C-alpha cells in the first residue's frame, strides 16, 4: 500500500467522526448513517454483523476487538476481506460496538486474536461472498455454481458477464445466508491480502496527528478531570481542602469520592480494581484541574498496606525459603534422592521486581450522561467488564451503558482493567457534565496493577553424563484477595522443564500483598522465562555443555509431551532452537572478542514457540550493550500481516531488554517509589539493536504474536552476559555494579 | 487572558492562564490534539513541537513565554517540505504500533532532517534519544529516517 492510498483511510476516519457525533445509538443506526453518508438515498443492509457493501461499492468491515498497538483493527478485517474477495483499498474499517451477544468476547489480550479468529472471521467473509454470488445467480437465473468472483465483482463463468458487489448489495436483503460451516474457504496459494504486508488502517491518522486515541476524545460541553488517589493503595480520604481547589480559576467542581468497599478486589472476577477512594477536581481545561488538585492538601487515612515494602518482601521470601513450603505443586520421581546421588549439583536464588506497564498514553476515559444513560469512550482492552463494573458501582443497568472502544496508546495488559472507566463515569455523574478524566503520569505509574515480583530458589542435579536429572524450585510469590496467589503471580504445575526432568519438584509459598497486580505482556512467562531459562543455562555450563545443544538434548526426542491444554510440542521447540543457532552463527561464538558473548534461551507461551540468541558487549564498568538479537519463531503455517508480525516481534524483544536493563517498581511504606520516566526509565533509540526474525512455516494453525517473543529475550540477554563476563545475573534489573570487571 | 499564538502559520487565540503549558493550550483550548501528553516533565518527547523550527517539549513551555514564536505541530507537517517526506516514510514502513509517540517522533525527525539532511546513526541517536517509544519501534524509526533522507535503510 502506498502513501497515496492512505487518503482513503483518512476519508473513512472522517466518517467515523460523523457517527460519533450523532452518538452510537446502536448497530442499525450506525449502519444506516454510514450508508446514508456514502450513498445518499440508497440504504444497504449489512450482509452480516461485520460486513456492509454499499450500492456505490464501498465495503465497510467492522473490527471486532480493540486495538492498542497489536494491529488487530487491521488484521482481523484482513481475514474477512480475503474471503469476501474485495480489493483492500476499497475497504473501510470501523470499530464494532461493544456487543458480546453479537460478537462474542471482545478483548485485546493473551495474543488470542489470531487463534480465536483465524477460522471464524474467514468464514464471515466467505458467507458474505456466497450471498453476493447468490444474488447474482438469481439475477442471471443460473445456479451459484456458474458464478465466481474477482475482487469486488461476481462473474458468470459461462458468459463472462459481470456484476459489481455494489450493484448486488440491495438484492442481498433477499438472500438467506448459508451455514458458515458449509462455505468453502480459499486455498492459501490464492490469497491476495492475507500474507501480504498491509499498512495499519490507522497509520494515516497517526502520522498526521488526527484525533484517534482515548485522550483525543471530545464531547460538546465537556469538562476535564483529574483524580488523586492515596499513595498507599486503597487508603481512604481523611480530609481535603476542596475550597482551595475550587478557588483556582477554571475549576468547576471538587469533591471526595468515598470509593467502593471492595475497590481493591471487586466481586465478579474483574481484573484490577473497582472505584478507588480519592478526590476529583473538574475544570474547563486539564491544566486548571491540575492546578486545583495541587491545592487540595489531601490527608489520607492510615492503611495496613503502609507497613509493606520491597525490602520486607525480600526478607520474608528468604525466611519462607528457610522453612517448609506452604504447598507442593508438583512432585515427580524422587528429587531428594536424585540430588543426593547427582554427580554435580547447583543451587541458585533468582529474583525479579514489580514492573509498571507504563503505557505512553496515560489512563483516561471520557464519560457522558444523557437522559439517565451513560456513554463512555475508553482506550480499554476489555470493554464489557468495564460496562459491568460501571453498572455495579453506579447502580445502573448494563443496558443503559454504552462503551465505545477507542484506540489505546499501548496496552500491555494494563487496559484489561477498567478502573479509569469507572472513575470517569462516577466523576461525570457528580459533575453533571461530560467529563474527560486524564491521569497524570505519576498517577499512572503509582496506581498500576503491577507485574508481580517473585523469588525462585532452585536446586539442580546432573548425572555423570551431564544430563539434568533433578530440579527443584521453591517459588515464593504473593497472595492477595481470595485467590491462592495474587493476579498474575501464579505458576502452572506444567511449567517447563516439568515433564522433561525425571525428578522434579515445584513448591510454592506466598507473602500477603497489599499492592495491586495484574497481567503485563506475556504474564507469568515474562518473569518465569528469566528464572528458569537462566537456571537451565547455569546447568548447561555446570555440565560443560554447549548451552544450545544442552537445551535441545533436554527436549528429548518426542514431538509432543503431555496432553492438551498443557501439551508441549518439543519438536517445534527443537526446530526453532536449531534455526536460531544457524541464523546467529552460534557455532562461531568462540571467535567473539573479549567482553562479548552470545546467549540462548527458548520459551513457549501464548501458543508460540520461540528461541532467541542475544549478542552482547559488556564494558569494564559493567555497561551492557545488546548488539543484536536473532529470533526463530514457530507460530504456524501463515503469517497474516507480515508488516505487523515483524513489528510485534522486534518490539517485544526490545521491550524485554528494556525491562531487564532498566525497570523496577519498588514499594516503600506501602506505596510505589517510582513515578515517572526519570526514575522508571524505558529503552531509548540509542540502546535499540537490530532484531533479525525468521518465522518457520509449520503445519499448525496460526497463533498470535503480541506476547510470545518477549519472555526468551530476557534470559537470552542475561545468558549472553554470562558468556561475556562469567558473571551470572540472578536478579533484575541488571545494574553495572553486578558486572564490573 | 487571551494569548495570540502563531500555530502552523495561522494566528489563533487561547484564553488561558499564562502559566498553562503550551501542550495543554494546544490540546484542550485550541484543539490540536495530535501533540500528546506523556510525562509532563520533558522526559518522553510525546509533546514535541517546533518553536521557530527547533524541536521543543511543549509540556515545559508556558504560553506566556511563546510570544511571536512560530509554533508548528504534527497537524502542520503535511505542509512542511521535510515533514511530509518523514510522514511518507513513516507510512511506507508502517513504523507505528500503538502510534501514541509517533507525532513526537516525527516532529523530532523532521527537525533533525531539516538541519542535517543525511544524518549518521550517531546523529539519529542524539536527535531522537529524547523520544520514548514504549512499543520499541526503534528499528523502524531509524529505517524511516534513513528512507526519508534518501539513505540506505540498514
């Protein structure tokens, strides 16, 4: 697609604004407005919940799930457009309404868009195409078997007659859609859109700065809000100088919000918090609201979490490890006997910190009440739980609440929670005006649902031949709310290398936690990969083995180990390990200069098999420079949008390196100590290295790419540091002090 | 009070307190929402605009200090001889993931290329290091700058 083609995208986007400005009065209205705007008097009915063909030939496809940078607003409609058989340039994309009854679960998470929709959305397109063919066959008085399509047109094969899709659009109202299970799908060799690099639909607006994101929303008569919450998570407001805030020019309202009693862990299984206690300031621009906020002098009530700290957690972890574990999660063979009889044993303690999502677009939401109904515009990854949370908290019926999905400036799991949505809704109702709530960066970093910290106490044993015969992990993690572990703080009993080591024990202990936690890109895996893949690398070095060969040997000779849903395709992992070895020139790593090294790691998550090699240089002062990373990936037989796929993998790898080199949230006196990019640095361009990616084409159904490239990047880096320096990184983030010569 | 500002070649009026950062006057009062809020402390570059051609963090510029300076925002880049090339390169390579930082990236890249038409990697690092991309699209940002400047991309 060229830059010129993108002008059509801009026009489509303008129309979306028209729709927004009349209000999302439901699906039918949206369609009738759309066709009226494009086709004057003619009104084409949608062919199905996703596809409308207007009489002028314009094709509108709805994007089912929110886009936070993972590219699904483009990728999911590509699947429909492929089987519908239209030219991509003729496609306009609109966000679908939040309507799980029609669309099923609408969310951005778990790298699930591809595996969930690869089959069903192609069938959506194929059904619409079959309807257009049927309408043409009826007009030509022939059977549908006499017809085929080229992009945008039905062709009568015997005569070569043609009808455009647009000319058939009205007649489709009389066509009964076929059963989706019965429609034929294209052979992959005939794809015109899938597998081709497609520029994101929103790119035209992104590069020209047009309104697009949550923070860009605007309503008539809208006010701007800020909301201050306690540094200690969940503490209530004791007092606030509301009058001082109201005295600031432009401030319209200032009030205390008591918050929900179960704000910290709302009932109903929502990820993240409900309405937290705080103080709202509402003004006619955001800066005025912020100035009002700065006058509030809020006093916070005492809260038990005020006694918690990262230092305390580390002390508790060490104490817990010295005692009997709280519970056993897996116990294969006889670990104690195997360790006793081992030719060599290794013990190591690993730790990783809390992390913030640090979406570059701070949390925000726009909310408006009209005639007792609530409409919100939110950069959420999961709109329906937000709607339910608003309904419960505000005492409304869910059907009286409309949630519009708008583009999010980064997701990474943070926006699976909807705390900002319920805050905006509450503040708009109190303020009796449409309100845009925008968190400060400091609010965002200090009121995250953090990637949980964790501690692993490993023991491993090798036999005389250098085989890993015993492995033990005492995982000290956190518990909050009613679950056995805090959100995203658990570990599967099938965690690798379970099932590949004959004597293996996983024990778990927990520390009570008053800090909110939640999923961060590749949740669980982003931390576990570091600990386990580093320790396996330690065992390889203890065995005197080539770490890559050791990993391949550990995977055994079976193709698949275990049963679904915990099956592990060892053959696929061996495949990516071998590929990354070849790509990276692993065999020649001995020729690297002093202070440089290569490390390898592999990890299976989100249905994808990834092996990565990192090449690093470490200075005498302990500064780490990643020079290059190679990635071999197996996500099945088809990459849907190569443009987006490569971007996701490269970004995931650099994101992982950024976490390892820089990031940590520490807790002191029950509050996050970091508050902005000055003390929570992210990678910058000068640190970004080339990332070479190879997708292995295998026979499996395609799976997602938002997450699985991240986890192995971190241990590949730390294992490379060991190769370069002989120093083992056992806690994150990496500091120069750990690595000084 | 009302401040008259020159934004993208046009005189516009913003009735705000003088200490209001240019960022918020642009976004909330004047409707130029392409300029983004990311950190408020000049640490992320999302709010980068040109002030008389120089890339500046608009979150740190009080409106009262702007005076007659010419402000350019992302909305004005299509009419900027270098800016439009940068936008085209950004589109052709589809640099963005979430896209939130990219207005600031494009403003910094445009200012760089206006001054240094064929930047080296080191010059790119220096000019672009103030702009965070949380999605880490740095490989493509570098390639797009090379493309816009007519240099080999890798």
